C-alpha cells in the first residue's frame, strides 16, 4: 500500500489505468473493495513510448473501427507513423479522500460527517475520545509541501484546536510549526490497517498517545469561583458558568475526590450557618426555636433588601436574595402541607432530590459550553443519597 500513500500525497492524487496492476493484486483489491478509487476524466495527451525521444502528443480516438472497439493513436514525428496507445493508459483513477475520511472515522469510532476545511487538503473528521482525552481529528494532505506552514496558519479550526490528532498521508512534516505539546501527528502509511484489519488504526493511535507527554497546562484542572461566575479549566480549555447551587455542590465534590457526601452534608456546607436541628432518625427536623430564628432572619433580610434597593446596590440585593432563598429551602424542606413538620426521612429525601437535580442542571449547562468536560463530569460524578466525584486521578484546583 505504500505506493498508494505516496500518490495520495502528490498534487495529482491519481493513477493511470495501466499503473494499477503495479500496486499488486492484494492492494488493488482493497482499494477497489473499499471504493477508494473513482474514475476521472480520460487523458487527452500522453507520452510516446515508441521511440527513443519521448514526447507528448494529443490522442486521436477512433470509434468506428471494424470490430466496434475504440482505438487510440498518437502521431510520432520521430518514426513518421501513428503509434497505437492502449486504452487503459488514458484512464484516470482518482483517490476519493472523502471515502478515505469515512474509513478512518469508522476505524477510530468517530461519528458524524467529515467537513472539508481546505479544498483537497484538510478535513475535520469529528471529535473522538482517546484514552482519557477528547480530541479533534483532522485528515491532512500535502502536510510536507512548501506551503504547509501557511496551510496551518490559514485554517483557524486546525490551528486553534486544543489537542488535535492530525493524520497525514505519507511522511510527517519537517516544519516544526506542526509539532507542539498539544498536537499529535501520525502518518497513515506507517503500518497496514486498510487491508482487513482497520481496528489496528485505533490501537496504534492509542499506543502513540500513551507515549505523548502531556504539558502541565493541559493536565491542570481548575474549578474556581470568580464573582458571580465559576471559571472551569479542563484539557486546556477554560469556560465560565453562572454561579448557582449546583456549581457550589460540584466544587465540594471536585475538591475532595473519592469522598462520599450525603445530600444533607452538601446542603449544610453550601448554606453555611443554616443547619437543621435534628432530633433523631424519626424526630422532627427543626425545633420551635430554630424555626422561629429562621422566620425572624427572613423578615430582617426583607428590610435589608429594601434598603439596598434604595441605594441601588444591586450586588448586595442579589446576596440578600440568595440568603432568603436558602432560608426558604430550609423551612420548606422541614415543613409539609399546612406547615406540618416533616420527619427526618422526608427531609433527607427532599435534599437528595434537590441536590441531584441542581448538579444535573449545572452539568447540562457545562455540556453546552464544553462537551468534553460535561461528559467527564456526567461520567464521574455519582448522584443519589450519597454523592461523590470519582475521577481519573488528576486533581482539581480551586
């Protein structure tokens, strides 16, 4: 298959009909079975091979021969006669790169449709999970051509992808611009994978990625509160999400990986001093003193909100409203219809549902901003009566 990959990396990525047998019967069968060759426009001019002074002449096709079979000729001034040309010399079989891209995608388990970023040069095949990282996968032709540097610079999706996997046709480029701590370049010609053993491509990719060093800024993970937002860094990409109970719950889980929290633990941690007084497993959640203190604090907060609004202090208004909301959750979780006190069991079940739903909503928000991070959290954050983050060993910083 080496001649195929060499030709795929030439500007004229095509074979003449009489060249195909030289590929070998096994390789030719693979190319034909996988539909990697498509018939192009026949040649109109060919080189004369009947004399010692090669020259290119225009082909004359005769279609009204006695046996009905078209015949091709070129004039040869050296010999002064017409030279017959085999018809397969005129055939052109071009390499179908879109089909090649689909085969690569299937071998790597990538779903979606290949998108051409630079005509006949660069395609993005999609995004796939390799080992513990999500990568954009690109197919690049002519990566070693003189214009390879500008090819990289002029394709923003390729140049700015945080940790791309770049698959080239033949030799890897000599231009150092293609190599960085984030990029991995692999030649499809390095080993046989088309010939009936396509899973070998994924295995080879993973082997190479295991040996590829990960820079510190790619390994570092951050989940940090910044004002009304949280700054989250994962796999070299940083996104910002709005503050909320779900983000606060997540921060506790990420900062103490592997530790199990009960839903009530997280509620108390996030709400600070607002702790319920519990009277045993079957008792009431809040005693009369605690309930009275909550209601008194809620009334005081309403007064403070009005004062803050008079001074147009929107930041303080928001903080006070958040505290009222936390108080309301505590009172609501402790009372049922008509103000009836809930049992501890009722409160725990309510806390479990509220905390889990808040985390689910936050992960959904993250998923829209960064699918790789959203998938990671959805996979590694357990929810229910007890919650935890059981990650892949890489710590989170706050």
